[in-house]
């Protein structure tokens, strides 16, 4: 399973994996943004432009749970994304650092708590203050280490 929480649709991933019935692609992204032409994946969730953190997280958690109702992955490749930050030049989302931490914790608990391994890939990040991009990616890895320890991994 590929889970893409970067602000833009995982159109490349969808293109490459569209014919493989063994892979489920999930992408939550701004609906009206780059790329302008979307490539259909297993589950594409479009947010409104400039979505606030709480609305985004509710949409993410609800739809990701629905994806797990129809597909049971052996492995998750998670494109975490940092361009969802409110100060990003290209992401068009309004998440703050607390929203990212909640996103990361819930996603990682959902998979690791069900004994599904997760490989985390960085994605996006064009913050007006570049240190925020690094901080977001660093926090995701720190959260993964914390959650993994809690589940004895």
C-alpha cells in the first residue's frame, strides 16, 4: 500500500501502479492544484484549497480507515509530506506543527499497532522558512521511533 499525504496528488505513483492489483494507492491532496490533470488511484481524496488542520485530519483519518476496510496491506510506503504546512509556498494547506504531529501519530499507530511495517519517504516541502521543512520531516521520524518503541519494535 502506498499512502501519500503530501499536498499534491501521487499521480506518478498512480501511473506506475495502476495495473497492479496487489497494490492499493491512497492519496489525500488539494483537489485544484498541481498537477492539473490527475491520474486515478485506488483512493484519491481531494481537500479544498487552504484546508485547515482539523478539517484535513478528520478527512484523512476517516478516508484512510475506509481504505483499510477494503485493503489489508503487508507493507506501507508512506510519502509523509511537509508541504501541507501553512507557510509552504506550494502546498496550499494550512496545517501547523501540532497538526503534523497528530497526523504522524495516528497514521503510525494505525499501521504499527496492527503489525504492518511502514517505510517513510519524505515528500514536498517548499516552506518560506526552510528549517520548518526539516523540522517536519525530523518530527515524523522521531514520532515513528517513539511509536515503534511503544509497540516493542
